[in-house]
């Protein structure tokens, strides 16, 4: 487990503080756990020990990126690429990493050049092609399309590159309105990911039902007035590709709200409450919530506020837009009873198929199959209905199509729920130049548009498994 690795590596450094290999591994583990303030501090220590070591400089730059210091990181990337172009560090992977930093900062034309340089150096580098497709606004040339097709048909590339290429081809062919070919590539890419993740839809359904059984009305009535008093967080939950980045951009355009990223702190708390069990054992969480003392909820909430401070600016409120936090609304309510929670909801066919087309960097394993994502959406609807029943008024539901059809009206409704005064900048969210770290980054830098509402209809002939899995959610999702 990652938390065990963190403890072991931290202990090893206490005995051997000069062991740079251990420190590099420790930085990697801290990064995976989103302890970016600590990973940056360790990277700075490593860099200071040998300022001319390019590996250490690169490790430092990678940590600068995640905390928003893009210009400093890009200066390191560019220096390595210019002065050490023949070294192993100046690899196609570095060009793609550079592209990600540029994209996050809104420098799209430069990001495109960087991604293209990645596949020029390694023509079968699938991630470079997918990174271009993942801009959502990029159109592949005929030569690029032909090159990707040749690579897939040759069948002699690594599975990871092949998955990226299938997803990229799916997007390229969708843009050309060659929908059946596009779907075939999306399906092939998803097949690879399903093999890799071995996701179990039935097990996930059982876990989500467990929340409904444990966190009932009596459970909360016995735990009134617990938790941290802070009202700083605004959680945006739901499914990926449901419009959460749009809602974040709207709220982050307010003078009193900081945008952050998809924080893993709540899921990490849940994992700790579920720890020390074998994979085949029954889940301990959320049942362990019933074993905690009232003051423990306050302590956990205060620690959440302290540990997320590194992602914030000076605004009194901040956003945590991790979609999967809808699973943990009971936990959030107990540790942060004054936090706001917004459920970003989108039409199930649009939302699920958009997720199916997306190759995520990590997590979201339920998206790699039409049956799997449809089942997950149905489970999400049922759990949100439960939270509405046992915590009435706690969650504000915002439908994506309502935002598209009545932007100002929905903005006013959201701000009213968050106890924030209206600011016109929230309606003009696309003018906000903040860094955006999700696949929707370029979409939320444009004015609101309707095109995404019905894109799934082009693929309807192949979506029967999704419709069957969604069941009642097909018509009940607006309730």
C-alpha cells in the first residue's frame, strides 16, 4: 500500500539522509498521495544537494508543476531539452510532460508543438497522439491519421501505446463523422483498459449499497454537532465528464473562491478507515464511522483543512472537485458539516458515453465498459437519492443542460446556495486565465456551447449495453 511505502521510505531517510535513490522514491510516493507540499520540499532538498544534477532538477520541476509554478518548471524543461538534448532525460516523455504544463497554463499552440515533438522522436508513442486528442479542440491531419492507422494495423507495439492510439483514433474519426469506425477504436481501447484494471462492477455496487445501509437517518441523528466548524470547502461531486470542471471554473471566477484540483484527501481518509484488510475481506468502511468518537470527526476535519492549504490562495473558500466524493458524502458531513456540496449531473447517455471515450491518466476504472459505466451511473443515482433523504438540503443538484440553457440563472442559484454575492465574472468564466488540470481545460476556456449535449446520438446503434445497464436511470436522473 502507498501509505506503508511512505512510512518505510520516510524511516529509511531518517537512517540514511544522504541516500538520494531513497529520496527520489519518497518524492514519487508523496506525489502519488498528493502531499505536494512535502514532495516539493523533498525535491528541493534533493536539488540543493547537487544543483547541477539534471535528474534532480527534473524531479524538482515535476513537483513545481503540480503546485502551479509552471513558468519555473518550464524553464527547467526547456533548459534540459536545449542543453542535454542527447541525454536520456530529454526523451519523448519529457516533451509530453512539457506539453501538459503548457496546456494547463492555457498555452495551447506551444503544447501542440511539444506533443508533436514527442511523436516525432518516437513515432509509436501513443501518449503523444492521445495528448493531442485530449485537448478536445485539436484536429489531426491526414498524415497523422494515416500514421496512427499504420501503427495500429502493424500490431507490433506495446499495449500501453496501443490503448492510447485507439482512443486518439476514436476522437480523430469522430471529428470526421466516421462514427462506426470511431466507436470500434473506442471499444478496442476500452477492452485493453478493462484487461488491465480488472474492475468488478458487482463489488462496487455492493460497496455503494453499504453506505445506504450504514449511514441512515438514525446514524446521523446520533451524531449531531460533530466535526470541524470550518465552512471553507465547496465539494463538486458526481461522475467524470458531467460538467464538474465547468462548475469549478464558474465558482473559481468568484473573488472569494479558489479553484484547486481533484483532491484525493477524502478518498485517502476513507482508505485509512478501511485499511488493514485483505482484498477478499468485507469492507470495514463506512462501518468504521460508527466506531469513531465525536472529537475524532473534528480532528479529521481540521486535518483536512490544514493539509489542503497548500492548494489554496488567499480566498476564504476553495473547491475540491473530485467526482468520486459522492460516495463519501456521509463522511464529509460528519467531519465538515458546514461544507457545501454540489452534485454535477448530466444526462446519463451523454455523461456515460463521454466517460467511455475518455482515457483517464489513473482511476475511474468503471468507465472502460458500457455495462460497467451504466451500472455505476445507476448506483450513483440511487446513492444520491439516499443522501437527499437522510441529509435533506445538504446537496445542491445542478444539471449540465440547465447551465447550458440558462447560464446566468444557474450561476445565481449556485452562488445563492454557497452564500456568495453575485459577480458577473462567474458568467464570463471563460475569461478566467487560471490553470485547469482536467481534460476539459480547453472547453472551459470557451463560452458556453450546446454541441456536447447530443453527441452520443451519433453512436446510438452501438450503445444498447449502456441503455440496458442504466435501467431506470434513463428517465429518473433528473429527480
